[in-house]
């Protein structure tokens, strides 16, 4: 979430001419819907599980270096991630791990274990920086460095990105295209994958949409000294995610979920993931896919000659 809300008085958006509000809205827009008629092997639903392995980078991003805060992230690497990997193995479910490069450098064996176990590792910034606050050069340099770091550690070059802010700066889309990613998973314009338009033009870039509804962090995290301490009963959240899956199943679409090892890895919450996977696996025709596999499957809906060439 951004901490820099635009100042409405300063921008005086009510004085904008139509050309201006249209330009803002159309800068990054949902284009062609990419849900296919059929999923691979005749599956009825695609299930794309993702884990943002942020660990210590959440406090580090903000310059918070106290052992107490870092320990909450350390829990994700030390306890959460192994539990998650064990659970995924039991269900034979491949997943995507979006890992900030600093997190991967702190836990290289964990980063390597993802790809070794048949999961996907993908880019999630350098130190979970608030990419919407960066200049174009800094943003591109950090994403490029993150891409190279994950490639060096795992021997596999990531093809996907989830921005740490779940948002785009003015230059994020350009950066993603220049660095040759095949998909992004940070935006929220649909339940189903779509092609991203840049100022009305198709980009060939697949969006696998996220949503705060299908994210563990908003339900379970709290601010130690803040006035608001959101806390949900894990089993209430299970009901929400089950309803999301059931509706995706009925419509033959995608059920996408974003979890964090340091959040979902706790005993009373991992039960929710286990029961959710039990529920999902109890249905015929479920295709568990990494985000990269999903992006590849839906990209077939874009005619090759309509995919623009991107050059930096
Ligand atoms: Zn994150």
C-alpha cells in the first residue's frame, strides 16, 4: 500500500479537462480477456497459488532494523516456508514464489529449493521497495538487479514479476516490457487474466490479477503501535477463499491466491490453507499451475502477429 496519497487540493482534479482524466485512466488498462475456452487436459478450473517470500524485507524496506521486527520476517523463512513447501508437496501442487532479491540472498537455500521442488521463482523487487516512489532509472536498475540475482541463485531466469507495492509507477510498465517479462501479477482489473494495454495499445503482456480479498496479509497482520489492529478469525477467511474458489470453478476460470510464509505459516492459519487445498483437491478437473504456466496457457489467446516487439 502506498503511503503517499495524492493531495487532492494540490492536484485539483475537478479542474482537469477530459483529455487529462482520460490519459490517466488509459495509461495502464485491461485489454483483451484471456480466459481460454478450455484449460489444459480439459480441466475445469486453474488454481494459481502464490507466496510472496518477503521475510525480513518488509521492515528493512522502511529502514526498520530492530531484532523484534526482523524476527517476524525470519519466522517466514525459518518456519513458514518449510511448512508451506511440505504442504504443497503433499498435494502435488506447484506454486509461484515471488521473492525480493534481498530475501533470496539472505536465504539462498530456500530460493534454490523452490525451483528444485518444481515451483516457480519470480521477481518481487530488490528489497521490497515502494516502486511507486522511485524514479524510472532507479526502478529499472533495481528490477534488473533482482532479475539477475534470482537467475544467479537458481540457474533459472524468472519470467514473471509482482511489484512490491502491488502498483505501477509511471515507468513500471515500460520497465517490465523492456526487461522481457512475459507476465505481471500486481493489478486488479478482473478476476481472470487479461492483456495489458498501454495508452490504448496492446502490449502482449499478460496480467494475472491479484486482489486484497485473496491475500492473507490484510486479514492477519497488525501494526504494533497503530490504532487499528485488523484481525480476522482464520476460519472466516477460509470461508471467503472457499467461496472465491467455488465461483471460479463454476465459471471455469482462475482461482488465484497470494499468501506470505511469515503470515500463513503460523499453526492456527496453516490449517486454513490445508483445508482449502483439501476442498480444492476434492473437485474433479483442477489444474494446479504456476503463474508462468498459467500465463503461457492464456497467452495463446493473443495472435502471435499481434504481439508487439519491445526494445529498450
Ligand atoms: Zn511482498
